[in-house]
C-alpha cells in the first residue's frame, strides 16, 4: 500500500502546484479521488493515454 502511495505521489503530484497542501496521505488520496485519478490508474490505458491524463 505504501508503495502505491509513493508511486502516486511521484506520478501525480510532482508537477502539481498545490502539492504542498497535501501534507497527509489521507489528503493525497482525497485529492486523487476528487480528480478521478485513482480510477483512471485502474483502467487499462496505454502509456500514452496515461501520460496525457497526468499532464492535464
């Protein structure tokens, strides 16, 4: 579970302007859920599709 959080932080939060506000794991998970990122990750998307989603 920690590995998923670390991977998500590096993947989804690296370029987020508001990443500094997510100072707990719960806040990060809420943010990902609000943006629908967690659901997109579970889908069978190609690398190109995922990169396009991350860039939004």
